[in-house]
C-alpha cells in the first residue's frame, strides 16, 4: 500500500497516485514494518536493509493506481499474498465519492456459477460528499494529512501534486513518479453514477457486491 489522494469538490474531482509496486518474495515482517512506518527513506536504503535481513523483494514503478472510467475517476491500492488479494478502491466524481473494499482469493466469498473472473467480494466501505480522502500506509497518510492541515484544508490539484512529490522524496514505499487526473464532468446524480460504475465492475470481474447502502 502506498499513496492515493482523492478530492471530490463541488465542481471538480482530482485524484493522484504514485506508481510503485513492491512484492515481498516470502515473509519479512520487520522490513515491511520499517518500510511502511517511514524508516526507509530511499531505494538504496531499502535494498541495503533487505540484504541485511535476508529478504527478497521486487520493486517496479509501472503500477497504474488511478484511471478514468468514462467521466469518472477511479483509484486503488492493493495488498497481495499467495492466498488473498485485497484492494481498497475509490470511485470519484465532482460532489461525491464511493469507497469499496474488494477481497478475492481462498478466504473471499464465492460467486454464482457462470460469473466472470476469479470471484470475490466487493463491500461498500463509505459514501462521501465533498472532501479529501487519502489511501496509504501509516507514514504516507500522516504526511498527506499534515500537508492538508498546513493548507487549512484547501486541497486542489497543485497541493495533491506537491504531496506526492514530497512523499516520493521521504519514503521508499512510493515512487518519485506520479500521475494526477482531473475531471469537471458534472453528473445530475453523481452517487447513482458511482454506484452504476461499481456494479458494472462487479459484473465484469465476478465480484459479489455486499453492504450496499
């Protein structure tokens, strides 16, 4: 889990994310703890520390964590193990956002026969109106919310870019590259548009939609 920042304002929606993906080949809880708490500030320190602890990992900066779905914006962070895949996803439009937890793998709910994909469960986590939402590890969330506080809550595209740039210089858990997307497409009923997008994704991926509110 790294850093995704989403803003649903009255007339626009903005979402940004880094592009880092780190795969641990085997368990190394100590290294993960140090990485996600902000103790490892750059890639060289990460590589050296992994060697010290005898950990093997793969690092890439090609993960697409934010994308457009028609006029809507979507962002996602993931946690993957041999048995289970967990995703936290946000659907975003001017004036509204929808947070969803998606679990697939051996421990997830199964779907009906004939469904596409590997199956799993999509559970609605929260509906939100205008506001800023941050997905990330403890360190990146703290950093992002501190920057939002310094701006007195006045979040915009420039601030999101600045936060992503600062995080990339402060922790190896995020990349120095980032992507920021913007939309000002107004929806007559943004909540209905977000729900429809989620339902379509569930159908395409074979996820069971739970906790609909």
